[in-house]
C-alpha cells in the first residue's frame, strides 16, 4: 500500500483509489436482513437463521477472494 501523505494530492488520490479497490463487492442478495417478527414460529426462526448463515457465507467468500 502507498504510504498516506495528505499533503501530496497525487499520493492521497492513489491511496484512496487503492483503498477503494480493496473493498469487497458483495452480491445483491447479501443485503440487510430484516428482524424476525415477534409472532414467528419455529419454521420462521429456522428460515431466518439459514438466511443469516447464507449471508455470512457470502461475506466470508468475498473476503477470501481478496
């Protein structure tokens, strides 16, 4: 990584570009997970847990690819 020197515009720009390129891009299906309703039954809870695990798997894979 380029050392950050905020007094040099070129170095700052290149550093910010490099940081931006290192941010993993996640699939659209890894969006925010909604809260589980209070009246949820066991099946709803299991579905929500599976959804959370699936999203975590996507995040881990995206980070592993970096």
